[in-house]
């Protein structure tokens, strides 16, 4: 059931689509608690937890961030060729 503008969370989203697996957590120990997915060799089937499974769905992987979409629209409307370069976060130890 679609809810316009309402965040329902990973678990509820998968439950409504019949994709939630018994024994899953939203995050698992392999996920490290920071929202990052484990490398492919640590979880080749991507089904250790809901977060990892979601992060490897083709439509999720292909989704651009909001800033990229805004720049793409601007380029299309104005015939420009602006690009975004995402730089690493600054850290005092670097």
C-alpha cells in the first residue's frame, strides 16, 4: 500500500511486498551499524539483513541522489553541462 510522503521503513516496506524473510533484522552484525553493506565476498546472496538486501536491489542502486537529479534537470532545461564531483569528507588525520 503506497503512502505518499510517509516513511514506513525497510521492514514494513518488504513485509507489504512479501519480501521480508523470517529471522532477518533491519541491520545485521555484518552491516557494522553504520548503514554500509558488507562486501560481496562476505554476503554473496545479499540476504543477511533487510538493509543489505535493499542496498543491492537494481532500482535502488540505479537511483541518483536528489542533487544529481536537480543538476540533470537544470542541464536539460538550460543546455548546460554541469557535473558534480563528490569529494571525500575532510578528516584532520588526512
